[in-house]
């Protein structure tokens, strides 16, 4: 099914929430193949970390692309709400974790969930209210507890929701299993939790772990990547040639916001002289100062569409309303070409020098696994299939 991507700024975006959350899945870094090095990007920023069969010839890369398999919006189940222990439908209902424990005859699921990525997992100071916490932190408490922990509101499991939304079909209806009714949102919570472990992934670029408000991130290698050449090669190959969605950490500094990327469009493409490129990058001279191997330069402005998280309280199948959860970022950058017309690197321009994706990754395979010692993937997958979703 094709979904409309609202490219133009005049389109009103009814995005209900922009969630943010924790780290990405453990990524495998496969060895490099025996080919000539591309000197403009580091070993950690080489596109071959994602796929060693990418096309690099600039002229052969499409200027737009759309994923065939779209993700579904879901919550990032924030840690400050105790993850999937949160009673999202009201205080007198059961949480997804409680329902799983009851239906599958488990014990201790809520404690395990909290220790895994809920309130008990937070390595922060104890608190009784917000006055005990630093600015921008809240006092997160488990249900029924007076003492809690200071917590940022952005940590959660978007690193698991994002691949689950790409690999698993969205559940279509509620399911009653062994006398326990699972709403669609309960199933999304459980399948997202199941993807916090047992996931193989491939990742390119380093994670920036610095605060953007207190550091000049452009001078820190981990915060300058993803290299724009890497970015363009990955986007144009995955979405343009293969029509495959991927995941990016949209945030450029220490906060990690993992979101599925579903479309792109090159809105501006023009040749650039070395002198003009140097001026845009703050130096002078007629010889390009940033890559001796670059024979030609192009300036691009690319629009990238990604799917945001949904509120934890929002139930139902949301795929029919995907456009309301779709956001667009615009990136301005230079790509550097060698004598064969292949991309060998690039430089970010203007605000994009710091406001660009931190790293990119693709889920490769999901294994059966037990999460937090209690929640079993095959149990949750069974519920998903009963609900018309799953793999």
C-alpha cells in the first residue's frame, strides 16, 4: 500500500507526539571487503558497514524513494512511566506486563520489566518529587511507591519499537487469550519489549554522547558523523534502489531518538565549484580544502521522511493514519565525487553541520529470546498472529 508523504511545508502535520528514547540495538560490524579505501569517511562511517554491495556512482542513484513496507506508529514506552508496566488505559486497568503475567502463568514480570528498562533501571538519584531532581528531569515512581528516581523523559524502548514496526505486521484487532483481553496497544507494547533483545542489526557511524548545549559538537568526531556522503549513499540505495526502510538516530547529541525512515527526495541538486564549496564551509582558496581525492562536488538539499512514535495512551491500528505520524527533516550538504563519478565523502552545510542523523542502522534478523527473564518472544508472536499481525 502506498502512503502519501506530505513534502511541501504548506501541508499541516497532525503529529500527536514526538517521542524520544534509548540506545539502538546491538549492531554487528562486519569486516570490510578487500577494496580500495574511501578516505573521506572513517572506518566507523563507511557505508559498507550497512551493506557491502551498495552502488556509489552518483549518476546511478535515484533522487527519490519510498519504502514498500511501512512501519506502524507505536509508543516508545518511556522509562519514567515504568515502561510497559504503565497502565495506559487508566489506573483501574491492567498494564501490558500484568496481562502477560496473568495469561502465561508467570510471576515477577513487573519487577523484571522495571529493572530491564523501567524506573528501577535508572542509574539516577532517588527522589520524592521534582524538587529533588535537576532541571529537565522528573521524579519517576513505580505504581504505589513514594520514593522514586530522577529521570529524563526521553529514555525508553524506541530502539525496539522501530525494528518491531518494520518486521512485524501491525495487530488488527484485540485478542482474548486464556481469559485475558489484550488490546492492540498491549500487543504493540509486548512485541516492542520483545525486540529489546535477540535482534541482529548492522549499524554505521558512531554515537555522539555529548550535550549539544554545552559542547561544540562539530569538533567531536563521534558527533560530526554520519558523514553526508555515507548518508546519501545509504538513503539512495536503501530507499531509492531497494525501497527498504531503515532506522536513524535523528538527534545529533547525547539523546538517542530512533525512528524509521520511510522516504526521501532530493529537492536541490547543483554542481559546486571548489571555491564556492570552500566559502560555504568557511575557508578560502580555489583548491577544495576537505578531500584531495574529490574531482567534482555537488550541493544537495534532501528531504527525509520518518515516522514518529505515538502516545502511550493511543490504542488501535494506526497504519491507516500513517501520514499524521510522518515528519520531514531537511538536510543541506555537499557530496564529493572521484574521477569515476562515485561518492567518496561529503560535508554538512549550515545548520546541518550539527543537526543531522547521528547514526543509521538496519535490523537484520530477529531471534527467539526471553526478555527480562520472563517475556518470551514466541508467546508474544503467537498473540500477534491471533490479532492478524506478526511476521
